[in-house]
């Protein structure tokens, strides 16, 4: 396992020398990566820390009902449309207090079976429930600050 302490200078051939600091990255790409990580919450927390505010994490992962989800013996998880909920709407469960992700985009890449069902005007919800109809999920998460929002309820008399 490769571990880097915050503030430590990292020497790379590809990117040169850099230091890992809060807000060090404007974009994090995690294509075909997250399904391999045993400590996903730690990885997502680190990604949130390393991103600049309002910048994005682009993710591509296998859909839980796809062949690609479990054919690779190094996969430890698969994903579905609800997999991002704790990183966005329910962030406080992870102990995140000052920052979180917003789900900007979520697209489901259909398999040939999924495209066939789509061509037959099968409802999207039904396609998503059909094994092997979806291959991948493509997601864009945007970092932002948590702001307290007061909700005011007005009673209207009729």
C-alpha cells in the first residue's frame, strides 16, 4: 500500500513534484477504480478533502446487475443509483460537517439488452431492474460547503 502524509512532497515522473494539501485538485477522475477499494468511505472522504470547492469528481463504476460488476475477482463492491446517497444527501452519517458532494450527473450506460428494451419503450425503472440491461454508471459529484438552510413553513388559511 502506498501512503502519503499531508504536506509530504511526492515525486512523480508523469506529474512532477507536488504536495497533497486541502483543495489541491480541481478534478479527480475515478474510472473503474472505486469498485476495487475496500475502504470506500475513506477514499471518498480523502477525495472531498483534496478537491477545491465547487470542483468535481468524475466516476465510472460497474452497475450492480451487470456482468462487469462481478466478473473481475478484484471487485469488492458494485453500484446502483442509490450508491451516492451517503456522500450527498446523508453526508452527516459519515461525520462530514463542513463539506459534501452534490450529485450533478448520473447516467446509466445501457448494454445491448438495455438498448433493445429502450427501443421497445420499456420504462427506465424497469430497465434498471433488469439484470444485464445496464453496464456502467457515470457520475459527476461536485464538492460544496454545507450551509445551514432554514426552512420556513407558512400556513395558508383557506
